[in-house]
């Protein structure tokens, strides 16, 4: 039934893998928040022979409540297509379900488990340089020539006194145009362009941080949330603790744009 040949006399391998799981060991990993990229990394860490599926032996080694080899009730429940193996989608369905019920998904990896890191957030100058290109690039070639840059600075009433020599210094690859990387130096010397970047190209999810993230690090602390609520109305400050606790899904002490964005989550 499970794609396994189980005889009445288990082999030495089966006996060794049928030992009770030692939950006291420190190599168990607990995951409380579901995320697809983490789920895929967790699945790979449990897939001992890297064949993109979990056998009953691998599942019993890495997951809880899989049952015995003679009566693998837990494994049967996860193996929805009854092919004797757990695919990533079956593994992920179990992981997601545990987290949605408020539980902690526990696993014991047999390979290195390396959760993906959060991508680095672009700095204010980097966002501003991106905005400058988007607003001034009339010919859509991904960079600004002298005329495009001059027109942009004129439109937004920015200083234009760096002249031809200044443009040449910024044009490090001598292409006759300035790309986003080359414009970064200009942005860093003109604070007005940084403000332009904040207004024009902040990604939509991050707009949830507007007004609260005072140091522009892409995260809101409890203190920043307190101040933001007080500015809206002094009476709102008393709700700060509950709002922060409810929104901080990963319990890391700060709020990100995703945690603040509750659109469609009801």
C-alpha cells in the first residue's frame, strides 16, 4: 500500500529506524510561522537522500506522531495521494495546518536546515536613485542623459549647478548616461532627491510604515508605534500594547510592513 516491502521479520535497517524518537535532544526545530520559502528549506532538510520526497523512514526520523512501521497512522494521514511517499505539497499542508491552528511545527532535520534570510531593504538614497531614473527616463533606456537629468532637476526645482564636468565625474563608465548606481552619488549630495524618492517609489506594502518608522530602517518598534498613535489621537496610545502584540506575528519585537498590512487577512 505504501510502496514498501515490509516482511514479518523487519530488517536491521527497519529495526534501527523503528526506535522511539528522542524528543529530549536539542536538535529539534520549532516553527510557529508558516512561510513557503521556509517550508521548502525545511522539506529539503528532512529529505535525507535528496530525492525530493520523504519515505516513511525519513518522515518518522524527522516528524512527530508518524506512528510505527507496522501501524503508520500519522504517515497515512499526510500521504493524501497514497503513493507511500510525502511530497513537498503534502509536507507543506501539514506544516501550514499546524501553524494555522496556533501550534508549533516541530521537526528534526537530518540535513542542514538553513532558513532563507530576509532580503535587505533598499536604503532611502537607493530608493531615491531608482525614483530619479523612473521619473526622468523619457526614452526608457534605463538611464538618464544630460538633457533628461537637466529636465528632471528643472521640473522639481533642484539645483543644477554641477555642470558638464559634474556629469562626467558621475558617468563612471563614460557611456554618456547615468544609471541608477551612478546616480546614487548625486542623490547622496542632494537631500531633496531623497525626499523625492520617498514620495514616489516606496513599495506599496512599505507605505504601511509611513509616519511610524522614524529612523527609516524598515521596521517599527513599540516606541515608534506609541508615538504614531499619539499623533493620531492621544486616546489611541492606550491600545498600543495590544496592537503591537497582535501584529508582531514572529514575536521578534519589531513590526515589518507585512505584519502591519492587514488587507485581505480577515
